[in-house]
C-alpha cells in the first residue's frame, strides 16, 4: 500500500458502486488503495483482515470540508459539508464486534437531501413528524395516538411519515433527490 497523496482523505474501499458513483457525481475523486495512512488517521492499527480490504484515497470536491464527530459511540463518524456549509454526507466506520478497535467491520454512508423529516421524540400522546429545510423545522405533522398498543404507535408513525412526504411532494417536487434544491 502507498501513503495518501497530499490533500487526500481515506474512505472504505468497500463503498457500494452506487455510493461511489454518487460521490463521483458530487465531485469526489478516487485514487489508489491506502492502508497505513488510513489507520493512522483513524488512530487504529491494521490487522491481517484489513489488509485484504484496504481503504482508498479520495479528494473532496472544491470547497468541501469534513469534520470528525467527537465521542461517536459506535465508531468513527465523519460529516462532509459542501462549499455552502450544507451537511451532504455522513460516513460512519464501525469496528467489528468482539475484536480490538484495529479491525474495521463495516461502514455506513448516508447521502443527505436538503429537505428531510424526522420524528420529534419529545412529544407524548401523539406522533409528531418535523419537516426540515437544512435542519430547520419548516412544518410539523402531529397525529394523536388512539390507544396504547405498539401496533397503533407503529401505524401512526407510518401515517405521519406519509403526511410529511405528501406535504414535501406538494411544495418541493423531487425533494428526495440528493442533488436537488441544494443550490436554491
């Protein structure tokens, strides 16, 4: 393995073809496999298993930056921000269970859209779904719970999510396109 080139970061070589293709469309550039620098960057030591699945060097699109999330309980978490400071990508690298932290088990990559929705867990007696624009709440769907059963709760979450999506669809067609609306 080689050391990363100047300005390169490291990403898991096992990214899916879809994720790698999408990151390239965003402007990421991928290079050669890198192991030792990746482990040094993540403060982990390489193991024999990792040598078979190395990291790969990559360069961020112009103006982008990444930030490590301190104290992540499940691994090493990175947030990637575009030139306008929009949180566009999250990458979590998770160590294998039952091994030392030198063994990278898997990774999770999330590609974010400008408009999102999420349940507000601070509401009791109802399900509240917050619709957000770049993390700022712009609309809320609240549906009272009819009973105490788990199935009622699950059905109400699904209905609130459907209503949040319908609201977004009516105002921001294609809102769930990871490339849409970011420049607006």
